[in-house]
């Protein structure tokens, strides 16, 4: 059951990314800083954290 939940969470996160379209004005350095800062209200950080919790 845990494995099925992990797969569902991952599929939903991937679909959300696909549906969001192409990034505009993407700055990889700023993105890396944001990920490293671990802001709790940042959706990207939330997905990354959720995936880390369910190895």
C-alpha cells in the first residue's frame, strides 16, 4: 500500500509539472538557492521534501 501511495504522489507531481507548461525566465542559480533554503510555503520544496520522506 505504501508503494502505491508513493507512485500516486509521484505521478501527481509529474502531471502537475507537465500541466504547468514551459518555464519562463528560469534562473537555475535562484532555483537551487530556493531549494536549499527549504521554504515551507514553496510548492517545489514541498514536493521535494515529500519525495525525500518516501524513499
